[in-house]
C-alpha cells in the first residue's frame, strides 16, 4: 500500500513537472524571437553553398522541409493567440453569468489533476440534472 502511494506521488510530481515544461515550451515556440531565429537559420541553410551543389530533388525536399519548419512556428504563434483570446472570452462569459461558478475562471491554468476533478464535478451535475428532468 505504501508503495502505491509513493508511486502516485512520483506520478503526480512527474505530471506537474511535464505540465510546467510543456507550458514553457509552448510559450517559447510561439514567441516572435524564436520565429526570427528559425527564419534566419532557414535562410542561412538555403543560401549555403552546399545547398546549390545538391541535386534538384534534394533542393526541393529541403525547401519543403524549410517551409514546414517555419510554418510550425507561425501556427504555434497563431494558436497561442487564439487560445488566449478564447480563454478571455470564456472567462468573461462565466464571470458575467449569475448562476455560473466563478471557480472555473482561469481554469486553463489549473493542473491536469484539478481539471479531472472539475470535470467529474460537472459530470455529476449533468447526471443530477438528467435524473431531475426524468422525474
């Protein structure tokens, strides 16, 4: 039993660390400076003398790979912007509604464990509403 509790603590610790790490990585990959660095690296690679000495098929492959690489940073930046805007809108709706629980304002900043607990609570509320409507 003690081993199971220790394993759960380790799992939660790893999970929290991974959430912090992934949040940091998302903010770095969606940063304008990171995009500029990636763009400079791609331009340097494409202007490199060895690039022009490659067969045309390899050049096309490298150009496609470069565009894909740069597109990743653009998509990440756009997603981060959209996600923040969506969270702000949802927080406004929740805070403006009288019957809504203000506990879920900024829910996107909660840990995975907290989100699972909140989801269970709302599943229970939905189940209770179904039972009340059936009666």
